[in-house]
C-alpha cells in the first residue's frame, strides 16, 4: 500500500511540474507577467565629451631665393659702371636684369621683387615690367644713377645723356 501512495504522490508531482512549465511558457509568449528591464547603456565619459578639433597645420613659408649677383643688361651685354647715351627728348632705352643663380621658376618668379630707381627724374623716368625697365629721357643733358635691387643685392651704373638741352 505504501507503493500506491508513492505512485500517486509521484503522479501529482509530475502533473505539477508539467503545469508549471505550461504556465511559464504561456506567460513568456504573451509578454505578460514578469516585467523585464533592458539593461541601460553605459555612458563612456570620454565618448560624451565634445571632440577636440585638429589644429590646422601652419603652412611652410616659401623660402626667399638666394642670389649672389645682379646685373643690368642693355641688349645682350652687361652695362658698365658708366655709360653714355646720345638721346633726344622722349627717346627710350629698354634694359633688363639678370641674377645669378637664376631662381627656381626663372626670372619671372622674382619680377615683383625687383626694385628699379633713377636718382634724377628730371633727366629720365622709368617704367618697369617683369625683369625689364624702360627709361624715357626728358631731353635734358646730365647724368643719373640707375639702380636695381633684389634680395639684398644691387647693381648701379651712372648713365650720362647727350643730345638734349643743357640743364
């Protein structure tokens, strides 16, 4: 008789387990019952900080060309330190300049850095374009210094005029 009670108790226990499994499955399928909490995302303090902008790199300045000599040319010949032109009022002479060594980019690359000057604008005036200079004589006899400078180098020559009027 004892085995009979044991069998009954075992059957009831199996039925209770099956019933519990059915209840758990139905609750999980319906979405009712126990409320589940989804894990909250963790906040990384380094990620929430505003990004630091990358600094703009400083451009490397273009190096100033280094020249060793500068010379004024009339045609294809270098001018002497003292030249004379027999010119009347309004006549012009075009001169050019050459530097050594020729900078990378050629003479055109330094044309804006050439500084031409005449010491007496009553005798001659000048206009420049690129690496050339046009001297316009006023018709007054005399002399003036003609200079061209670039990057710390200068070439100067004395220009004398004849054929005009005496000052």
